[in-house]
C-alpha cells in the first residue's frame, strides 16, 4: 500500500512539475511576443496613416482562411487530448495527425502569401519598398519578422505533435500518462492565440 501511495505521489509531482515547466516556458514566449506587439503599437502610433495604407496590401481573405485553419487545429488538438483521456488511442492519433495537416496547410498558405508580396517587391530591402514612406517600410519589416517568428513556432509545434503522435502510438502517451500531449496542446493553443492578435494588427488595420 505504501509503495502504491509513493508511486501515485511521485507521478502527481511529475505531472505538476511538467505543467509548471510548460507555463514558465509559455511565459517567456508571452514576453517575446509582448515586446513585439509593443514595438508595433509604438511605430503604428507614429505612422498611423502609412500603416493603414500598407495594410491594404494584405490579403484579408487569406488571413481569414488561415485564422479559421488555426482555430480548427486548436479544436482537433483539444479533442485529441480528450480522446486519450478516455482511452480512445486511435482517435487521438487521428486527431493529432489532423492538427499536423492543418498546421502544414497554414504554413503553405503563408508561403504563398509571402511569395506574392515578394513578387510585388514588398520585402525588406527591396527597391520598391525603399521608395515608399518610412511607415510602410516599418510595417512590412514588422510583418515579416512577427509572422516569420510565428510561422517558426507553428513549424516547431508541428514537429512536437508528430512526436506525441508517435508516443501515443507506442503507448508512452496513454489515458494514465498524457502530460506530454497536454503540454503540447498548451503550446499549440498559445501559437493560435498569437495569430488571433496578428491577424487584426496586419490584415484589419484601420
């Protein structure tokens, strides 16, 4: 009995420790994006008219589609965690794979969008962009940096979810031990929330 109690207490501490570690990591990520949002706000306040004009170059439809994609991926990720808690291993794996597919589609759409901007000379250091106002240069500089860093986070999330899918298949992640998947879900939800802020800042700017 004592051994079972000790094992249960140890597992609980490991779970709490892993969850705390993830929240601490996410706090550093919040600081990173928070600083970028503050920089964006400061530059926008000084160059509001040029930011508004630059925002007209954004493909609102593409941005909206990507928003729907990421929101859907958050749902599938949450459902995968619920499935594994209920012992539905296969369903959890399929939902994790669906999340990976949705994340990949998001990155493909972002690549297409970036390619279109670059084709029209709207990229840092391009002669066309340098001939525009200072505010537009700042807008697109922030656009590439902030969406680029966010895209990198999406890619990392996809890779991590791929690992959790393998762990679930092998039984490492199961109905009794799902902290890896749960923490991955927290990270993925954070990435989605960041995009919810990026979308109006760059695509719906007024």
